C-alpha cells in the first residue's frame, strides 16, 4: 500500500512539474511581443498563468504534506526513502525557480563568460551575487638550466579574490560586474591591485542578437573570458595566454553578440593598446590600459566566432573557433608611430566523459615595431617584436569519471607550450633569449565539489640562453 501511494505521489509530482514549467513560461513571457532572454524557458501555448500559478502553490503545499506523512511511515524502507530524497531535491529546485533564485549547481556559461560570472543571466529578476578566487605557492629550483645559481625565492600569494555583482532589471536588460583584489594587499609599496574586471550593461534584443557597453572582457583566446580556477587546468594560466594573447584583458567600449544555431559570435569596439607599455619578453601585455583613464586616440576592433558541431549528438562537446584584434597602438603620443597591431588566434576544445583537450595557436604582427622600440629606448637596446607567435596543446583525464556515482573530480593533465614574443625583430636590434620559451607542465587537480579545486603541478622551461628556472606549484581555487 505504501509503495502504491508513493507511485501515485511521484506521478502527481511529474504532472505538477509540467504544469509548473508552463506557468513559469506564460507568466514571464508574452508570445506576441515579449521575446524572452536566451536562457528563459520557451512559452507553452494555451496556459492560463494566474490559475496555474495558484495551482502550483497549492500542489507544492500538498506535496510537502504528503512527503512529511510518508516520512513518518517509511522507517526502514530504503527504496521509498531514496524516492523521497529525489522528490525533495526536485521540490527545492522548484521553490528556487518560483522565487527567481539560481542554485550553484544550475549555473552554466552564458555569452562566453565563466559559470559564476553568468549567474545574473540565469536570474529571473533582481540581484545576483557570485565570486571566485585563488591562492598559489611556487617553489623554484636552486639552479638555472645553465647550472648557475638561480637565487629565486619561493613565494606564496593570494593571487586573486573577486566578487560578481549583477542586477536583472527585466527579461531584456541587465547589469553585470566583477571587482576585487589581486595579490592580497593594496597600499603604497605593495604589488597588490584593487581592480574592476568588468562592469557593463547588457540588452538582449532577441535570441539572435544582443548589445552591451561598458568595461568588458575582450573575446579573445580560451582563457580571457573564462579564467575562474575551475575553468583551466594547472595552477597558472597558459603562458601563451599571458604573453601572446594576454589575460586578463579588458577595455571600455561597446559591441554586439549573438548566436545562429551552433554558431556563437561576439564583436566589440574598445580602447586600443598603448605601445609605451610593450616589452621584449612580455610582449604586448604591458600595453593593456584596462579602462584606467585610458588613452583613446586609437580605438580597436575585436571579434570572435565559435562553432559547436556536436551539440546535442551525445558524443561529447567540440568547440572550434577563432578570434582577432586590430588597432593602432601609438595613441598619438610624441615620438610614437601609429603601430598597427593585428592579433589573431585559432582555438579548439573537446570534452567527452572524463576526457578533455585544448589547443590554441596565436600570432601577432606589429607595424613599425622598430620605431616603437626606439621610442621606448632611444639607446637601441630594447627590441619589441615585429611578429609574435605561440601555441599550446593540453590534454587531461578525470580518473574518477569511471565511477558513475562519484561527484568528485581528479584530473591528470599535461600541457606543452612554445612561444616567442620576438619571432621577428627590426634589423639591428637585439633579441632576448627569454622571449623564446618552451614550457612543459604536468600535474593533477582534485575537486571535492564543483566549486572548489586543489591543484599541484610542475613546469619545466627551456630557452636558447638556458636562463630559465623550473618550478613546482601548489594551488587552491574556488568559485560560487
């Protein structure tokens, strides 16, 4: 008799969920002239929203009473207890959707952003809060590759601690932001920074197109838009995506985004780089202005296209795409030429069950690099690369994925990188051996839950001058 009552309860619950979905869709969208946000549930035809909303409230109350009654009668009945647990989980999800909340387990990437940064897009109305952070310990070898003393002290650092704050005004319009601290301490003489990563207003006209403006992450590479610790393998971001395609890279501007089937695209007009910040080894990374009272005599265009041909086919998720940046970098400063930079990358990512792989190739061409080099250093001892190239390939496997009941991850991975910020330099200017770098990183990362990750890896560096220092790293990351 108890089992029959449980079966009837489950059947009623499934029916209630269907009605709840219809009620939510009809209450929040109008099929005639109210296009929903991309993430909203499509409206169902022929549903009366007020009546179904009241019916939903009554059914939730009845369900709560029935669950309480069955609990009191089902001591020692393991099968019914399991079904009750599942029903309670679904009831919790239903309550959250009814009140506009978003559970951490329900987050996912929207418009290229990391899952936690996307929370406001999944909120029905009002405030959304999230965040991420990481800590890093680095232990360096005592000697360089040429067997000379390295004299590099070991370091421990709270690399970043950021908070996401967003507000959903209605189905079309929202505000999203990220702000925090890098390197723990912000005061005179410290290396810490108080930083606004992004702060923009987003207007989604319809599913195929939306508009945004403010301080935005540039849609380049694989890491710049998605750099929460759980989004990349290893304690540190790939060096190619620190020097050739620098991250984090943001700028003030405006742009559009959208999707067409399996294709997603984004394009922005933003402040360009400042060539006065370029260096031989770090390349263009020092030229990022980051929206800080930026010079805007030169603006830039950046764009991205991604294609997911396997979506919905049950054989993994493949993403293939490309991104680019083009703009002058002189900013009309005395002694600096225009110096147009054309930077592009081709990238791919594949995930299936416990396997994951990434590949990226990036190349940049800087016009008038010789003149820029002399403007930075009239003595001619500094060479900014006319061309920079970099690539990396990484693979990882979650060894716990073979245990279907496991909610934990243990990923073993390796990454190979080769990059040169001075692939070509102007005639007569010197090159720096450290600009030509090969890095091999292997390690593992353990996630007891999806929002927390513990990392350990070792990196071996190679450069033509044998000046590199190898290192072992430990890391901790979180997002919510």
